[in-house]
């Protein structure tokens, strides 16, 4: 037992050192190329460090809302408008809380170290109270379009190796998101660990077919056809890759997952495109 505790203390010193290094060199959308070419559905703890979970403060406890959040800067995270319907949106009057730096959603923010059964440890998650919620002004409850919300945090995020922002756009983006093999990441109903996957985006006619939306499909939404049928939480990030000097450089955000649709033997992911909402996001997250 003494050796175990000593080992954890050493690990704590190591993770604190890594966190200090990260603070000095924050890069939005940080990626490691070696992690792009796997079929694993579980991320490494420091992979996709902009992903968090939305919780509700119940007074004496927290309740997991089964929604992911995405860090966009030191005071704001992004999620879907549907995910925050339960919360009051007046400034300073909300019980929403963002859990950041989380890899295993069963870990408590009271833990300095979060360790698995093999004694592999990472820093415990950090809770940030949400003090303001801004829903997209054109959010449509009937059609589901523009399903976006910006959450302002009570205090600035403390950057570490496990908590960093995603890039909001790339320097050279394709005109269309159709027929792209894109990465997504968030938490899901199949595991307690932060997950990831690949989805091929499809055309609007195909999207209507897959979701049985024969008459109407929201203008600013798109469909992804995932490799696996795992149900990811709403708010999970759909990401493209910025390439510089012929090398993958960083992830940037293109959409948020809003729902999963089962049709026959397949699952279709419906995403809210954020590209047309970037000016609104930037203006309301200053």
C-alpha cells in the first residue's frame, strides 16, 4: 500500500509538470498524428482535450445530463440548444456546470488523481459553473435547426495538458462538407470513457432518406454515416483537420452532434453545422 501511494505521488508530480508545460504552449485543436490511424473507440486521456460533459447542480449532488460540451476559449464552451432547455438562461441564474479535463465520466472532481483498475492515473476532472447561456437566435424547436448554445463560465479555464480548446476554423476549408470522412469525439452510452470515431458525411437527399425526413431536412444540419453504431452524446464534436506543410496540424470544429437516428441496420448521426454560425459564436464568446 505504501508503494502504491508513493507511486501515485510520483505520478501527481509528473502530471503537474506536464500541465505546466502545456500552459506555456497552448495550441487549439492539438493532435498527435499517431492517434489518427487507429480503430479504437476510446481516446487516450490527453486526446481531444476540448471535450467535456454538461452536468446539472442539484445542490447536494451533480446529475449527468448525457450531453458533451466543447471548449472554444478560456471562458466559453459550446453545446446544443436542446441540451440546455432544462436550464434557466438568465445571466448568473443557472444550475449548469461544465466538467472539463474528464476522461472517465465516473471520476469525481474531488479526486486529485483519477486512476483505473491498473493504477493508471490522470488528474481528476474540474467543474466550472455556467453563469450565462446564449441560445442561437434562430434556434427552431419545430425543425431542430440552429441547435446551438454558448455557455459562459464563472471563471477562466486553467489550461493543462488535459484541458485545451479546439480551433473554430481552418485556414483552407472545402466548400462543402458532403462526402468527407471526418473525425468525431465525445462521450457515449456505450462506455464511461471519452470516445472517438469516423463518419462519412452524406448528401442532403441521402440524409432525408436515412432519417425518414421525406419532406424537410434542416438547412444547417448534415448527416454522418459512422463506422460503428455507438450512440454518442449530443454536443459531441465533428472535426476536420488543418494540414500544414503536408502534415496534420490541428483539429477544427465543423459541427456538433444533435441526435442519432436508427434506420434498419444502420445508425445515422445528425449534426448541426457550425460553419454558418461562426460569426455569432465569435461575437458572443468575446
